[in-house]
């Protein structure tokens, strides 16, 4: 069943849920002091992901955005089982994903990850053919759906990723390729398994500006031609503006705003989202607050709204004038509905006030 949402005259069609994440939590164990490990003293746990709920729909591009350290990459890795979550559930096409290897293997064939740094994610001692074929061998796939053998599947994946003729790349090593070509190899390694979902972690942040557009266009082509759902992790709301159907903005381990991209970026309802838009020319608007300070230590998360130490609404005294300052500083809050598919975790939403 397809859900149709209209935002500013634009139609957004959301297909069936493919991946559903509910109340996800990931903690990293901490230690205190240089010699704490030897002394056996433990520090406070860092809440990298704290109660995140997300849904990726069939044929959708969902951008997960925020500053470095907000928990977006940890969320992506936890979804794919690369990090064990401490709490929460992850469902693929309605079925709970088991945390053990036996349960994860079928899911990992359907959902693949494209990592941020292609140089670090490629084995320098393997040829390009071996790198792309590795997934087939791990999953013991001897032939494709149309009877293709291993070499034909590798050639097909390299061609789809824009490395043509594919045979020219078989015996090359990663260091012999450009940064853009290495990222295409990573993408080919994901495509060779014919996944239904690709999670791309900052897929163009380490690339030259000249090839960023090509890689993004390639990912969008997979969505349109191969019906692959995409989750793109990014710090760049401008990128989300360009490619995403919906955007989820994360801060200090939580989603603070989520909704259709045009609605969130043209009508941000959380002060953090509005501040992030300061560097996105496409978003327009003249009254843009400058994001001050750094995110708090994740082992010492502020009470109430975790953004309040940096919030311009609190700092300016406006929150006190509106009578919400005590709640901003001391009462934890959920996501409040703003409109169709649009939610924001800000007490201003309850008062129908703009940040």
C-alpha cells in the first residue's frame, strides 16, 4: 500500500516499509583516566544512539543528517548488525532481524552498506575482481537469477557502477584507481548481491567536487531502475535537499526532526534544524541563527531538551517569555506532530510557534 503525502504542491509517495527501526539504543562503555583500564575503574557509558525510531520505505531515499558525533553513522551500522544494539528492534519487511550470525546473513544479502572512505574499505591486497566477487563467495552464490556465472555477475556489477569495460579493472588494485573509481568499486561490491536496500555513509564526502554529482546520480539511478531503497547518512543538508524524499535530523543520539525534505528544510520546526540550514543556500530565508558551541559530552547528556545549552530560543530569553523554559531545561520530550509525516521534538511545536 502506497501512502501519498502532499507538501507545498509536491506529491510524496511512500511505499511499503522495508526497514523499521524502533527505539534503538547503542551505548559505548567508558573508562576514566589514562590508567583506568589497568585499575579496573569504569567511566560513564556514552549514549551514541538513544531511542531512535525510523522507517525506510520501498523506493525511498531517506537522508539521516546531523553534525559529526550525533549518532547517525552508529545508527546505520547498528541497522546492519555491524554494531550490537543495547535495546530496540529492527524489522526487515515486517520480520524481526535476529542478532546472531545465522539471522543476519540473509538480511545482509538484501541490505548493503557503502562506506565513507573507499580507500579504507577496500583490501589493498585484493584485485578489483576479487573485491567485487567476495560477497558472492561469502553468500555462496554460484549463479545469478538468469543463470549468470560469477564472472558475468562481477562484470554486470562493475558496469552498473560505471566502470566500463569491466574487464579492464579485473586485475587492477585499489591504489591504481582514482578516488571516484574506488567508490564505484565499493558500490559494485554492494550491487553484485542485488540488494533491496543500500545504506550509504557519507558516500561523497571524501571525493572531489567534480565526481560527487556523478556518484549521487548513480545512486539515484539505482533507486529508479533497480527499485533499491536508499538511506544516505550525511552532515550536509544541501545534499539531502538534492536527493532525499524525507530527512531525519539527529542531535546527540536522537532524531529531533523528521519529515518530507521540502517541508523540513523550508519550514524547520526545531531550532537545531534551522541553525544547520545556515550554510544551505537552497533553503532560503534571512533570519538564520548561527549554531554556537559544540555538542555536549555524550556521557553527560543534558536534562530536558538535550539541545537547550546551545538553543538560541533559550539563550535569547524567548523560551522564558513563552513559559516553556523550565520544561526545555528539565523535562524530556517526544517528537510532536507538525503536519503530514512531519514531526519535531520542540516545545515550540506545542505552542504553534516558529523557532
